[in-house]
């Protein structure tokens, strides 16, 4: 099983919440029908930054394969078409 995060924040986009929800929906759509199990956390919001405030929206995902018919490289390639996160084996 691997863990990864999608992160969007207001430093780089005017609509980080909309952007992260769009990434989430695209991920679900691309993984539908594949032999993988995907779990995810609720959307978290972090506020930080001085002197300019920043809002960061984050969602953590846990993915595992339920079959040997697909490789991890294929799974990572699909995820990376949306956003290339850091993957951590858990």
C-alpha cells in the first residue's frame, strides 16, 4: 500500500478548493474499473503565512492493488497525469 497527498494552495491558484476537488474527481474517474483499492481522508485546510496569508487544501490517499494484473508503474503513471505527488510505502 502507498500513501500520497494532493495539495493545492492559494500561493499558486485563486481557487485551490475547486482545484483539489477537480483533481480528486479526475482521480476517482481514472481509477474506476481498475483492480485497485483507494481510500482517502477528508479535505483538510491549513492557514499559514506572514505577511501574506495562505490557505492550503490537502487530501491524503491510500492506494493498494487488488490484483497482479496491473503494475505499480501503471498506477503511478495514472496518478501522475493529474498531479505528481510524493509516494510513501506504508
